[in-house]
């Protein structure tokens, strides 16, 4: 089954404790991206990757890091989480990065609370 | 300026009523794509439709229909004979060229509540 898998789905942590949210897709998609969803703000892009070892900042990258060492994986790293990073996070993937573009396939979301 | 505007924050309708969700977008590209996604209370994001900028034909899928009008930069979504299962947050999104890749920008969403 084609899917994007995120882990953990739910996490409560404390300020400053490094954490990683993993994302894996089994569709051989080139493009992957992270979004955060906050009330009244919709989905905002954090980082994206056009292919292995190619990543770039989205609209709200502060406080986040990513890496793309393998095509299927795109982890989101919070080196020193702060309460303003409490949010619902979505990983997404898509076939191709430019030109004719298909829809984004989303993971189920990871709800992160930073105390 | 917002690239995708969903002016309706929340809408409530009684079951079986028709409802239209508005989406207005802004882009300078001649080639772009528009999407609608549904987010039910369970939280996942479900793809509903993709439309490219060269195809202004309206589309109907069961009780769902989409009206794309380039002249007004709108891509509105109508649910006919709404049902409780339609209760969700609906997001409109625009994909346009940004520095060599197709960047997807989402609207802030419209929360639809269908009352039985």
C-alpha cells in the first residue's frame, strides 16, 4: 500500500530536549516536505527536499533541521524544542519536484506538545 | 499578500443543504495547479481534486463539484445535499513555480459543520 509514515504520532516533551520526527515513504517519490498546522494559519511549509541530499527552507524553518540521506526518509529534527513549536506536523511526498506536478501524499500527522 | 484566501473560516449547514466553499488565489504564473484537500476530525489530509491552469472545465464527482474561473482567480467547491460525514476542514492549495520547483501554498482552511 502506498503510504507516508510518520513517527511518533503523539509526543509530549519538555523545552530543550532534542527530538526527531521520522518520515518514510514507499512510493519512490523525489519530493518530500514538512508542514506544520496551527489554528487559523492553515498548513505552513517548514522544509522541503527535491531529492537525496537536496533540501531547502520553506516559510517557517526557524528551530528545525532536516536531512535527506535516502530517498525514502526525511526526518524532521528539533534540536532544542520550545513551546511555540507545539503544533500538528505533517510530512508529505510527491512524484517529481517541478514541471507537471501531482498531488501531495500526506502522513497521518504528528501532534507535538512542548512544555 | 496571501496567495490562497479562504475567507470563510467556519460554515454550518443543516444536512441535505448545498454548501459552497470559496477559494481565491493569486499567482503570476501561467502554469499552475489548484487542489482541494479534506481533513476530517480524525486529522488525516485527504486529496480531493487537482486542476491545472489550462483546464477550466468544471468537474463533478458525485455530490462534489468544482468551479474553476481564471477570470476571477477562484476555485470554488460545492457539496450538494450535504451529509454529516462531510463535516471536516477543507483546504484549498496552489502549486506554482518557485525557484525551479512547484511550491504548494495552502489556504487557512474552512471548517464545515453539517448538522443532522
